[in-house]
C-alpha cells in the first residue's frame, strides 16, 4: 500500500452505526430492537440491489423508508414511531474510534472521501451532525450514476475525479459484498470486520481485514 493516494470509506456500517437509530428507541421497541434493526438494514440492502436489477431506481432515502415500513409491520412496531426512527437515521452515530482515526489520517495528507449509497443530502447531514465537516475532500454518492453498489459504475466515480489508478485507492467497508465489489474492481479493499463475521464467497478475498479503523493506521 505504499502507492496509496486516496483512502475512501463506505458510510453505513463502516463509519456510521446503522443500528444506532433503533438502539436509541430500545426502551420503546423492547428486547427485539437489535433483531429489528438488522432486519431493517437487510431489507434496505435487498431493495437497493433489486431496484438496480429492475432498472427502477429510487434514492436511498426512499429505499430506507420503504424498508422501514415493511420492517415495522414484520415486528409489529407502532406506526407512530416511524418519524422518530427516520429522524434518528438521519443522525446516526459514528463508531467510537472514527473521528480520532480520521483526524490522524487527515494530518498525513491523504485524500479522504466517502463513497456511499446514501444521497448527498443524507451524507452531508450525517457528516455535519457528527462534526466531521472538515475531514473529507469529497463525499461521493451513487446518485451520480443512478445505480447502487456493487456496480462498477459506482467504483468508477473516485477514479474519474482524482485521475488515479485503482490500486492507488484504499477502500474500507464493513459490508463483505462491498469489499468484494471494490476488490474485484481493483481497489485495495480492506474489510472492517467489527463482529468477527465470516466473509462471503464472491470471488474475492481481501488481503487485509481490521477489527476497527484504528488498525488501518498500521496498514498504511
């Protein structure tokens, strides 16, 4: 990784804890809050892939709403909580080490960017609510190309902007399908494996995995 010029992060599940919205409502949701949160996330991803395959694009916020509506019905959660959960999703918390690591990387003069399924408005709000405004050189959204990751059209976006080679990018994601997508595309893809999970069989195995972003500092 000596030729690294840019470090690019997935947002949801990598920098920002997608379960934090439901967790903040766990007193109302009850013991099923985590199962509900995981179901919401899985449905959200499934909807993004299915829409890409059907050529029926909706932006990430609309997909998030649709997947929440289904999840609330499955888990029999009061519909009055819908707005609260959606508002909390707009201001998801970062994982504990994120800000310190990003500041450290910023001092090393790497280009830092986000490459996400999220809409520009959503991503900017997340970054602002977590006081990360001054960190990133760019916040790339799939809305530029109108199709979700892991389409190669998405991974093209930073290459075209920075005019650099694929292997000059380190790409980090907690999502194995995203690591496989970026790795098969040609990035130095690093798996952020916070929960000691098993990697998917998608014709790519990352050379590096980290349990959190702190370990990234040793890799580069």
